[in-house]
C-alpha cells in the first residue's frame, strides 16, 4: 500500500524535490510510490516541464534605417 498525501498550491520545484508527483488532470500533488494518480488513473509527472532559458545574445535588435 502506498502513502498518499494531497498538497495544493505548493511550488513545483520544491514539491518535486521533496518527492511529490503531479497529476495534470486533477492538478494536485501526491506523495506516493505509484506511477498513476490514485483518483483518475493518469500517469503522474515526477519532474517539472523543462523550459530552456532564452539566450539574449541569439537575437538581433532590428535597426531602423
């Protein structure tokens, strides 16, 4: 049997580091050993979506001639 705790309104980075998993359908965090949400059955996310940082040096400022 897995341990389940619901946590809402928690910073995503902190919750993933503490071992919580996120259900994108229920929009809740769960502390469980299971890979599926105990309520809806969808796969739980165990790491945040990766966003690449924008490198400002790649962009050229347009100049008006």
